C-alpha cells in the first residue's frame, strides 16, 4: 500500500482552485479562436474577441476569468492500492477549497441551505465525486461550475421508443430554451442511460473531456457532430446576440440502461469551461 | 461599428437615442445590485422606508464581483443572469431607473415596463469579467456590506462596453439576432 497524506491533497486542491479559475485551458482558447474565424455575425465576432482578450488578462494578472468562480466540483480517482493517512479525505478537500478560494481572492458563492440561503463564506462544502480505480495514484480534478450555466441544465426520463431522434430533440431544445442565459458559446455535456443520477453524473463528467476530442464510439461521435450542427443552426450565437457559435462542442457519455428506461441529462457549461487536474 | 457613449444621469431623450443592437460605452457612475439587494430594496419600497440610493436617472449593474486583490480596485466583475431580477425591475423603473445591465433575456413584464418608463436593458459580456473590471476606476460601498459580493457599490467606470438588448421601442436583440442567423430546414429547401 502506498501512503498518501491527505494534507498533500488539500494543498493540491487549493492550487487547482486558483489555476482553474485564472488560466483558461488551451483547448478552450483554441476552440474560441476557431469559432472567431468561422463566425459570420459582426456582433458575435466582437464578443469572441472580448472573450479571448479576457482570458489573456485573467492569465497575465492571475485573476478570475469570471467573477462566478463556481461551485467547487471535485472528482477524485482513488487508486485502490493507496492508503490515505493524516485525516479525513472529505475534510482535506474542503480545507483545500477554503484555502484556495480565500488566498486566491475567488468569490464565495455557496449558501448553507438552499431555502434559507446564508453564505458559508469560504465556498465550502465542495461537491465531491470519488471513484475507486486500479493502481496506487490519486487523480484530482477540480471543475469550478458557474450558476448561470448550471441553471440551464435539464434532465428527462425518455422512453426507449423515443429513440435517437427523441434524444437529439431533447438536447437541442434544452440549448434553445437556454438561449443567451448560459453565456454562449457553451459546451454541452450529455449523459444517456443508467438511472436518473447516473445520467446526470455522466453529463457532468462529459464536460471534463478535452475540447476537440469526440466519443470513441462512431455512432455517438456522429451524434455529437449532428447535435453540434443543429445547435449552431439555432442562431443563438455568442452571448445570444445572434450568430453561428452557440456551442463549441457537444460531448456525449453513455451507460447501459434498464429495458424500460432511457434517461437523458444535459449539463451546460459556459465558454469559461474550467477544469484542472493533478495526479499525486 | 458605431459606438454610442452614455453617462448617468440620463433623461428620457437620452434613452430614446438607444436602439436594440447598438454598442455603447458607459462612463461615470453605475450602481451594483443583484438578487439579495433587489429583495431588500423591494421590501423597503413596500414598507415605504427610505432607500440607500436615489435611482432616478441612474444605471444598475447586476454583478457580484470576486474579492479585490490588495492591488486592485475591484475583483473580476462580469454580469449575472438578469432574469432573476425580473420580479423587482418594474418597481425600480417606476422609481426612475433608466438603465439596467446584465446578461440574458428579460420577461415580457420587464420589457413592457421598459417601454412604459422609457428605460433600456443592456447586456455586457458574460464571462468577460477580468476585462470589464479594468474599466472600473473607483468602487465605494453604499449599502448592505453584510451581503458580501451582493452588497450595493457605487462604481465609477470608463468606457465600460455593453450592447442594447431591449430599447424603449419594444425591440429585443436576442430575438432579432437569433432570427437573423437561424438556419431552418425550410430555409435550406429554399
């Protein structure tokens, strides 16, 4: 058993919180530049130029890309040959979020209760997803998630007879209904199959995939392409002002389904599609 | 692209110059306020108590900035989704507010109130928060410090960029822009 001190995990989470919020991924920047070249709307072009400038300013000054520095969503892939020492893993992750959001001048956007709404003032607790995997490493992924785009997400329990068309229509309608709200150009994460919660988690995980990579299954990579074309034909465009670039990418993840069910979840991310990872 | 420059306080005739789709640069004073501040102001109006700000002729920006670093005037400061303020906006327009700034579409009730009270809704670029913060030259706390990022600040800005979405003539840039660039199967057949 390899020993890993949870204090090292806390430090990593703090650093990843700042890194993810200051430094837009190269894949996203490349995708924004490609969208700028392809954009036909002058207003849309102007917005894309602003977004690319903004990413540069944030990186140069090490300040948040967006003031909404998000819910701290943390994925942990925990090697089964790792022995965690030094305390509680969940507490260590929250300690890391507290440190990263405090020292990094990131906004504290979490309220302790969904109805009574008192701010926890340190952006904790994080939403933590842990998978046990083979090996003796710990992989941490920090994916801050803004509220504006998260609010535009949708889930539906479709039935098998709805077929591929039903799935595609549901996803395109979710993007259409979202319109200007989720800060387009967006990234569309889709989870199909499993149960209600499995589909939602797959949709979230789909947002972690590098832009430019498609589903490994040719049927689903073709579906991703078809949906991307359909949503970009909606005309929503950058910031919803009209144009081609409504979405930068559509990522689909799937899981086996019950004979009676076909759950579909759509998790929308804004153009600040943030995630950073580290392996300990 | 022609850009119109505006500053508060604004009169009806200033606002009537602004058309959906216009790019504007704002200089001078804007007030911040989002969900919690709107609710507090709404409650004060309901109970007839004095307000922390006289909104007549002024602009309000739906923003909850990230904390400022010691060397900064303000942290990153992009717009939040305006739809959540819809319930409160007609009341502020009645008080004389002339410009609200955020992102995303507004309810029909807000759009009608903008026409009625001769006011406009502008969008600034959601997620361009570091860029927008650079236009802020001064930030003073006005009310509700207990709300943290949701407190009301008086900002002085210089060439803050925004786009007119809803004008006093009932036009909506989101609807028009989308219609202009939509590709339907019907059009492909044409």
